[in-house]
C-alpha cells in the first residue's frame, strides 16, 4: 500500500497473469480501481437497468470505471467531481454531472437508488436523505468522521424505508477482476490513462494527482 519500487514481494494470491491484449500500463491501471467499481456497482450496488446511480468522485481513478459499469448496467448516471472533470465524466457516459465545488448533491432534493462514494465528506444523515426508498449508499473512501458515522449509524439509519448505508470493504485479488477484464477485452470498457511518469518522477506524479487535475489514471512506469 502506497509504495513505488522496482522490486516488491507480495503474496502469490495477489498476482495474476497479465490479460491478453493489454499493455503493462493498462494492466497496471486496473486492479484496485477496477475492483472498487465492480464491487460497488455490480456486486454490492446491484445496479439494475433504469436505476438512478450517483458516483461521487466520478472523475477519479475508480470513478471512471464505476460510471462506465453503471452505464453498461443500464442505469441513469450522475457523476460528481470538480469542474475540470465534468466533460471527462460526460465522455465516459454520465447522463448528468455536478461540480462539487458549486453544488452539494445531498441538498438538491434528488434521490438515487445507488450512491457510490469515493470522496465521502457529508454526514450519514445527508446521504440517507439522498437515497430513494430501498436505496443503497456505499462508502468507499473519504473522511474518517463520515466513515465512523457510516459504521455506527449506518445499520439503523433508513432501515424503516429499506435503505442501506454501509462501508464497501473492497476485496482484492485476480478472481474479483475477471468480469471487468472480459469487458476490456471485448472493447466495451475503456481504461483511460491521463499521464505516465517514470519512476524517478513519482513526486511529480503524486503532485499532479493531488492537485486534482488527473482525469482517469496516472501510471508510473518502471524503465
Ligand atoms: N473501502 C475500501 O476497501 C477501499 C480500498 C481501497 C481504496 N479505498 C479508497 O477508495 C478511494 C478511491 O478513490 P480513487 O482511486 O478513485 O481516487 P482518486 O482518483 O483520487 O479520485 C477521487 C476523486 O474524487 C474527487 N473528489 C474529492 N473531493 C470530492 C468531493 N468532496 N466531492 C466529490 N468528489 C470529490 C477528486 O477530485 P479532486 O481532484 O478535486 O480532489 C477525485 O477526482 C480512496 O478514497 C481510497 O482511500 C477504499
């Protein structure tokens, strides 16, 4: 977690053969972000055709996969991110986009069947208010305060209306990626790489990401 190196030791279960037809860069851009999107939209979100799905942080590394998967699942998709990423989210298929610096989707009065939250900073009560009856809110990443609320209050909040508010604990490993790899190989799904940096320029890569400019993935190349 969080390291960059030419040589690493990992458990064998963390490894998989690189899928046929994929470059190293594409394969590197897929595992964690792809698993988050797959589990958030399909396995745990159980997105159905015609549902309203919101991806908060939709212009980032995981969000770009989540928007595409939700569209493939037949949902009407809203992507939320900063102004620089609105066009990018539209290009991925988002039907509606919201600039989080100008609009708080939790106060808009609109309700969603599934909210996948990659940048959770609101209260669990606010998220409950943005869910349609029987809707699901999945916390993936964001503030610790929101995480604690989701863990402590999530199981009871919204229960009367069948709403589910909980943490998505992402399972990693090759077997969890197979469906998404197949979609990539079938050409139904894009891996968008915004920039590539050599290992020697990791600080620049992280700065670019941290400043909020990256649309899709930033890949570090070991030469
Ligand atoms: N639950 C788990 O098991 C698990 C496992 C692994 C990772 N994670 C978490 O999953 C998340 C993965 O995200 P990622 O890889 O997609 O990160 P990312 O590429 O950094 O994307 C996050 C996106 O959210 C945007 N954003 C920031 N604040 C926002 C706000 N208030 N409202 C809406 N969007 C906002 C960011 O835009 P800006 O550039 O403007 O900031 C960025 O485009 C991380 O938080 C990570 O910690 C969770």
